[in-house]
């Protein structure tokens, strides 16, 4: 059996008397789309925040490509190759698409202009941003220098996904990517997710939208009461089964191997 | 593998041309977009218009190279302080202590020279270091202790101003003394003229500071981070910007520029006076706002502040030459401030 790219064992996180993560395990296989579903308050947000470095677990271990890792900050997670597309997208609305794609990892001009005057290499950043967007079929955006706030919701999501996919990452976490979008834009984003997977990058998808989850996910991690209840194959179960596991209406299937 | 749901089957023959939604491209919306990408355009237009109007009313008296460069000399101090204020306001902050830092630094430069007998160059360096340090205190309290910029700088304003009076003993160092013993302190008051146009070194410094900052804000990563922090600090942090370091460095640079303005101030008024420059903070905020920099952060350009400061200068000189009561200047500037913020709000709606 292949090794998981990213896995975690025995994660715990408590907030006072509330247990958000209760000895939680997690596995992400290479090249897959793993959906994480769970009822509100099940702790899936805490799990994702631990994986993306936004919070630190009280105990437990995480492994990325078989090396033990810990992420004290989102920046540390990103440097290790775990890119997160937050629900809020984390973009600066007044800045351009190119500025946003390179925020925090700008390219400088070579030579004197870059090393002494610290001038940004705008042409290179714009060229790369344009390439990355066209790779993902997002070039309905005409002007790479237009402000992000002038884009539609789907286009913004597209830019955020392209930013995550652009920087040689090992894992991409998408938090509710279709929650704020219309039917047509959701479809585009789902196609985009499949495009990213086709390039071999595994994706963790957090979503409340069961049709979307069942359409794109290879496996579904059902989170309940702060731990992994089961991992199911969307081909073997129906959406109502998944909702029943999630809410405790139905006992979880026995897992042979997680 | 993909099993689009029934609802989405309706998308099979969807119209892909999402970008070409119908929108009437009126002249007004085009103007709105132009202003959105060039926020300094409004103050530039206002500046040109006011020069044309006063020129038409006053003729050669106003349109002389002497009068026009006089405006530059009069706005140089406010403009330099305004450059510091612009940086802070771009991060969605505000710096009420700019004027107090300027005066305190100029007093330190003067007193260290005359009371402690330091060489002027060393005293000036001490003043610059002090300004930077006060800026660091501002930045540290805002970025680390997470106090609101308004409160922090309100407090530091009072502290710096009181220290200024306590330390100087409310005593002015006269211009003749400085001229004979430490002319370096008055360096920025020296001028040269080109065909009737009189430039002081203070004016040159003002323009240079604005141009350097315009470059830094537009063409360096730090500059882009200043905008990102002001636009949405949380987003900038998640995108990998060290927001604390950006904020602290912005307030430090603001303090340094204000201390530098203190040096220029000695040149402008000749003496070192603890009571000078009291209105610099309000005037600098005025220049920034008229210059189209958004008080909510992340939008605007420092060139706009330059135009904003010049608009104020053109109004005050123009009205004075017309023989109007000085209060008319304040009245019109009040109108301009409100109009500038209204235009800012309108530009922000461009995406809606």
C-alpha cells in the first residue's frame, strides 16, 4: 500500500472544557481529493487549522512525506509545501492579481536594481501569474493588473487556487471553495479542482455541499465528535448514508484499513 | 467518475461568456475606473484647476515663478510630515504625534548643540535617532500590544509635546546664534534661484522624499506589504506578510521623516522654537485626505499627498493675494476635505 503524503496521529486540541480534537487521525494519499465532512462543531475546522498551521495541537504528531513536521504558523506550513485557500481567500482587494499571487514571496530584479534598490521584477511576476492562470484555464481574466476587487467571486476563487497551485506545493487545502458561489461559478471551481488534481497535487476539500463532495472526492473523511469516524468511498455509499454517519443517525461502517 | 447532479445538467449548454455581462459603459463609470486605478488623478485635476482659476483672477502676480515657488517653500514642512503621515494612513492607521516628534527633534538638535556643546552634525543625528525611537514606541504599542493607533499616537503626541517644553524650558534659540555658531542646523533654509524661481534645500528635500517613497511603495515588496496590511491585515498575514514588522517599520520610518522635518523646520523659521509646528499633524492629515489617500487604508498614492499639500498652498497664497480673510482658506479647505472623502467612497464602489 502506498504511503500517505500527509498524515497525523492522535491529534488533541482542547479549548477549556470543549474538546475540539479527540485523539484524531488523518491520512491524505498521493494524488487524491480527500473531502472532509462533518456536522457543525464536529471539529473539522480545528483539524484543518492544525494541518494548515493556523492553530497548534495540544498533542499529536504530523508527518509530511514521512518526515515529522510541526507548523507553528501558516507561513511555516506554506514553506513546508502545505498551501491553504482560506474561505476568506486571504487576498488584498485593492491590489492587483499579480501582486496578490506573489504576496509575501515577491520576485526581485536581478543585479543592482534588485539587490540594492530592491526593485520588484514586475514583468516576470506578471508573466508567471498569467502563465499560471492560463494553465488552469482562467484567462477570461484579461488584465493581470486589475484589482482583485473588480473580479467576480468565482474569478477570485480561481486566482486563490492558482496561487496555491503555483508554488510547487505538496498539499492544497481548500476551505469551502464553493460556499459563496453561484451554480455556474461553482462548476468552474470544481473543474479547476480536478485540473489541479490532474497535475498530481493532492487536495483536502472541506465542504458542506454533498453533491460537490460526491462529485469530485476520491475518498471522504467523515468527522464526528472531534475524531475521524470513518473514511468512505463515495462510490460505495449514497449522500444520505454520508449524512447519516455524520450526524450519528447510522453506525459507521467497520474499517478494514483506514 | 463525475456525476453532475441534475440541477447542474442545465449547465450543459451554458453560456461561457461570463466576462461580458451587460453594463452600460457610461462616461461616468469610465471615470470611476480611471480614478480607481489612479487615485492621485483627482487631486491633480483640482490642483491644476485651482492654479488656472487663481491665475485668471490674479494674473502675473500669481503666475510668476517667484509666487509659485513660494508656495513650494510654504508647503515643504507640511509636505514632509505629510509623507510620513501617508505611510501610516496607508496601513489604516493614523499618526497624531507627527508634529510633536518634529518639534521635539528640532529642539533636541538645537539644545544638544548649544547646551551640551555637541558638534551640530552629532546633535542632528541624535534628533533623527530620537524621532525614529519615538516612532518605534508607537509601532511597538500598535503592532505588539495591539492598541489602536489613534489612542497610542494621541498619548505620544502629549508626551512628546510636554517633554519638548520641559526639556527646552520654553526657551527659543535665536536665529543669529544659530547662524554664527551652527549654520548646519539652518542648512535647509538656504536657497538658490533659477530664473526668478527660488528653491530652498528644504523644498528639494521635500520633493526628493516624496519621489523616493513613491518608488519604494510602488516597486518594492515592502511597499506592496504596506498596502496589503492597510487593505486587509488578516489576509496579508495569511498570505505570508509579517504584518507586525511592516507596521513597526512604518511607524519608525514615520518618526525618522518627522525628525528630519524638524531639521528642515529650523531652516524654515531660522530659530529653534518649542512652540513652532503645532498645527503640523492636522495639516498633514489634511494634505493626505485631500490627496485622495483613504483613511481606511490600502488605497491612494503618495503623489496624491504631494498634490494635496500643494492645493492647500495654492489656496492660502491665492486667497491672500486676493486680499481675502484668511478664514476663507480654512472654509474652502474644509469643503475640500469632505469632498475628497466623498470621492473616495464613490471610487470604492467600482467593484459593486
